[in-house]
């Protein structure tokens, strides 16, 4: 996919972050990664993986979420648009299959199959709500097996008021992006023909469990 020069989140920015990413999220006490470890654990709990399940991790980054599914005996497919991030993930996940892929682009042919679970962490806040719903519908209806689940962890708040209160509490650390608002997002997903539940995990992040 050809990206515009004004691309707000180019792959090059994440390439440069790859070497320090794991260290940066390890603290888990400050925005945007407050409660990071617990957020990833909640994804696994909501996905309810079993050994042998096929799991696609979208925007796998350095592979921290995928690693939890590997430990549960799942078969893994991992994508990211940062080659440097994928390079680190490949070391952690030697048995996984990888695809260099931008969610804004065409679906890669090597992923032309259905999965038992599709998961993602800290990726979808780059998209406006309409695009979130479109992508979730595409994934839930076209890339999951029957009874499969799409589980998304991300920066998220119960509603716009809660987001404003949190933003005020972190001062200069706050950076506004297209963060999930659970009330608007659940309504949008429902209108898009999807069944979804939400759990607030930390002050600034939560997990959506989505089915067709």
C-alpha cells in the first residue's frame, strides 16, 4: 500500500522504537501503558485458548501478546507493518508464521484462511470509529471460524467524560488519538452487526470481545 507523506503513524517510527519497546512498556504504571501486563493477560482470558488453536495476532509488535498464546500451545500467525518489530518477535516466537502487513492495506495472501481466534493489542486506536467497525466486521465475518472470537485490547475509556477526566490527570503525558469510548464503540459494533462485550482493565485501557 502506498502511504501519503502525511501518514500520522509511519512504519519507520515503529522501526525506531523496536529496540526499546519492551523496556518502555515494562513499567506499566504510566499512560499509555498503565496496566500493560494485566491488559494482555485479560486478552488471553477472554480468548480462552486451547492447545492447537490457530491464533492471528494483528500488530504483534515485539510479540509479547503472541508469546502468551505460544505458552498455551497455540499455532501462531503474526503481522506487523514494522520489519524491525517483527525481527524481535521472530526471536521470541521461532515457530510462528509472520507477515509484514499494514492493516490499512490489502489482506496478505499468506493469511488467506480462517482462524480460531484473532487478537490485537494497542493498534486500533489509530483508526476512527467507523474504520474500527469496518475492520472488526471484516475480521469477524471473513477471517474467523464459526464460533471464533476477535479480542482487542487498546487504550479505551467508558465514555467521553471518563476520558476527559483521565486526560486531565496525566497532564503533559496526554496525546489525543482515536481512543475507544466503550459506550460509542459498543453501539457502533452493534449497528455493524457484531456482538461485543467490554471490560475496563486499567484506568486507560480495556478489552473488547467481539463475535459475528
